[in-house]
C-alpha cells in the first residue's frame, strides 16, 4: 500500500534540495516564473580574456543545469499538489497503480514502468 505521508516527506525534501541548488546557480524571474542562470561574480573590476572565458563557461554550465533541475522541480511541485487526490500513484496512461518500487525511487512518477517513455 502507498504510504502517502512517506512520499510527501520525500517530495518535500527533494523540493527543498532542488530549490537550494537552483538558488546557488541562478534566480527566479518573477515575470516569467523561470529560473535564469547568474554569472559568477568578479573578484576584481578588470579581468582578462581567460577570466571572461571561465565566467562564460561557468554561466553555460549553470544554464544547462537549470534546464535539467527546473523540470524536475515542476514535477515535484505537481506531485505535491496532487498527493491528496485519489488518482495520485496511478499511471496517467493506463490508470493502474504505479509499482511501489518505482514510487519509492521516484515519488513524482506519473506513469508505471510499462508507460515510462510516454
């Protein structure tokens, strides 16, 4: 049987961890609701080409990570919103219960293993 409190605790812990990681890499744009990478702060006013290249590389890495973490956060938030619904823990495709092992590994799962690719 699905332990919704345990799943909720896991989801909240992952949400908090993701938010902390996102804040370390960027800021939330209040107009768009999307996370934007922030460039590394300069320690000194003038920088050479190597410093600028390093900053650009860091910015690109942050942008890439944000593109990975932001959808995961959205899935977590969606799961937290729907955890008290009767349909929570059921596959969105076939409507059967999602395997307990899958829910344990990914509490925000929306499909069973059979429909994982959908």
